[in-house]
C-alpha cells in the first residue's frame, strides 16, 4: 500500500513512516515545505524493509492510497480543509490529540466538533475518517533498537471495513494489535487519554502505551 503522512516530518509521522516502510509499505511523508520532507526522508534511506520512504508536500502526500494525519492540532482544521478534494474517496486516519500544556502538565482541549476525528469527518465529507494511533510512543516507533511492542491501537470509525484496514495496518508495528473501539463519537476520550499517558511518562520516566485485556 502507498501511505501518505500529512505532517510526516514530526516525531509521530517519522516513527510511523519507519515502521510502515519496514513492513513493506511505500510511505510518502508530507510537509508544508517539500524540501524539509525530502531531507527527512533521505535520513531513512537505510530503513530495513521492502518499503520506500520519500518526501514531498502535504498535497502530494494526500494523493496516496491511504492517508494518515499527524499534524499538531492547531494546524489540523486548516490543513484538512485545504486538502478536501485530494482526500475525497480515501481512508483518512486521524492520529491527532488536541492537548494543551501549562504549569500543571498536559490536559485535553475542548473541540467544538467533539474530537479531532469528528472535526476531520466534518471537514472531509467525501472521505472515510478513522481514528487510530493516538497512544503508541513516537520515541519508541522511531527507535530502530526497539524490535517489539506490547501496545494495542484503538481504532474508531463508522465504516467497519475501513476500520479493519486500519487494524491490519496497525499490525505492521511488531507486537501491536488494532482493536476496534467504537464509533467516532467515542474518539474524544481516546484522544484525551494521551494527556494521562504523557503525565505517566513524565512521572515514571518511561514511554507508556496501552494494552487491552480480554481480547484474544
């Protein structure tokens, strides 16, 4: 599969690109500046696996078969609105966690649409938006020394077939499962949980993830 990553030069985008390419997917990381994306992609030219990582503009990345959104929340709405035509008819995986930070630590932001994923679906009425990949550590994803994960990826969406595609994509991360976790209306609490994980990471000096018990 050809996978495009909007905002792919950020930590999460780079980590996902590494793991998906290692699993055999061709990945096009996008950026506001194509040259920056090309430079980042060149750093991954030796990534093990049969997939290639290339870099270009966000607009070019939006032309891929499946597109993952990893931009900071403050740029989320403007970027998606500008790419609605390019993203029409595609599965769009939204990984964005709307978070704020103050002296007391991380906290979830209120989103008028309910969640970043619901906002994406409103902005992209001709796309199938799936929420996923909110909790896997970007640091560990981008560390080639980490060969196995014990994380689960919560996958939310209205279209079960599209959710199944994303669950399978999550399995590209060694040891990781994609777990269907409900409709997009349940995405807000999933996105907000990232604030708790960041607080855990800061307190215990770790890279905490999420694992679901009772699911074979």
